């Protein structure tokens, strides 16, 4: 269907199988796969070496290469103007005394964003 593979693929799930598929489905010679999702800490990315030798490109990014110093003021401004609804991204809130619960949500893939309250 794609005559040898796709030019670009982007993986955003964190599923190791999706990451491998995203890399393996790009076209030999010029295909680029970008991994955005964060995998489980015990997952291993495994592919046949020929995928690299065939000049496919694999890239990764944490947080979309977000630069807090220069980008954060713009995000705050968007939030103040009600152009960005951050509340939609918060799945849990826990007090600091239960911080380990926040890590459990993250490691189980049950939480998108967890707010940790520093006060009781």
C-alpha cells in the first residue's frame, strides 16, 4: 500500500510494540520514526539490525523538546487567557504524604498527569 514504507511515523502511546512497529514501518533509505511516548521502565526496544543498516532513522524526544525557560511564559499566558484548559489533563491529585501513589499511577499507565499537593 505504501510502496515500501511510510516516509514518517510518530509513536505517542509508550507501547514498546507500537514503538517497534513505528520504526519498522518507515521506508528504507529515508524513513524517519519519532518516538514520543514513554515506555515502561523494563521494556526493551528490539529490532533487526538490518533496519538500521537500511538507513532508516530513529529519533526520540522527551516532552516534545519543550524548553521551560522560553516556552513556559507563553503557556502561562495561554492558560490565563483561557486558551489552554490544563485541568483536562489532570487525572489524579494526591497529598505529598502519598507521593508513592502518584508514582504507582504513572508506572501502571493509569495517570496522565498527577498533581502532588505540598500542603496537608
